[in-house]
């Protein structure tokens, strides 16, 4: 079946502009995660959504970052007033729900470059 | 706060050599543990996971990992690596009381010489 998809695959923007990154999880997966992957930094947890529970936003690095998940499916990560340090690959993953996280299925990522 | 430490950032091995990648985490409670792998040009994918039971876990492609609770470790091993194992490997930890939040290590880049 279809995996996790993300769009755009690449985004180049100017410092100060807002960007929106989209994630389509695997159908039926109730948990959705966003991570940021910077060179040599591994995956940095940003936020996760699980079912109807309040999202865990504890990883968002500043109030310029926000995310929403509409209808329990598609999610959008928004970065306002982008800075050069926001340049990274943004990864989305989804997993089945339940009481604890199981295998996460990752999308191809969005490579964000802030000039 | 939880953290995950992977001791080696870059590892170079010849084919047929044995592999052990270290992973330590800082959380005193019950955890779920994962190793993910990212092959060149591919998405991150699960290699193996541990939730409970036998602390020696076997995954795909001949990989295994051992959970040692007293050492807060979950090291990844393979007796004999192949060129196709060239990839980046990530250890990840979920604290059972932390909901679905999963913390990843910085990754280890493995290069296997043919």
C-alpha cells in the first residue's frame, strides 16, 4: 500500500518568509510524528499527534514553529519568519495507535533551505 | 530529559568483519527501544525493536540487539557485515510514561568496504 508521503520534496525560501510542509500518513495510522534532521545531529523530535489527544509539542524549538493535523489524517508543519538555522530535512512518520508507539514508517522528507 | 547517546559517529569495516554499535539512554523507567536504518537514497526503516521479554532481539538482515537494563544500553550487533549494510543507523527510545514521544540518537554512519 501507499507509504507516508511528504510535500514538497525540496523547498528553498528566503529568510523571513513563512513555509508550510505537508505530510500524508499511512491510512489508518493514528499517530503522526514530525522530526528535524540536521547534518550530524540525528533526528530531533518536534511534535507528535496521537488520535484525539492533545499533541505533544515539547520538541518545537520556538514559537515560530507550529503544526496541525486535520481530520486525524494530513498534517501541516508551519515555520514562520524562517531563519537560516531552520535549514534541515524535515521528516514525518506515522504509526498505528494503541498504548505505546510501535514501528514508525517514515516519509522521504522535505529538504528546507533558507537563504 | 531523555537523551540517547550513540558512541560512534563513523565506523568503517571490511566485509565479513563483526559489527557492534553502541547505544545508551538516560531514563530510569520502562522503555521501548528501537534501531532504525537509513540506506543511501532510501527512507528510514525499522531494523528491530524491543518492548519486553527476551532482552536479545533479532531483526532483519541478520542484525540483533541486546537490552541490558543495568547499563541502560541497547547495542546493535551483526556477526559478519556485508557491503550492502553500508547505511546510517539510529537508536531510538520511547519512555513508556512519555506517551508516544520518541528520542533518537545522532546516528552512526557505517561504511563497509568490499
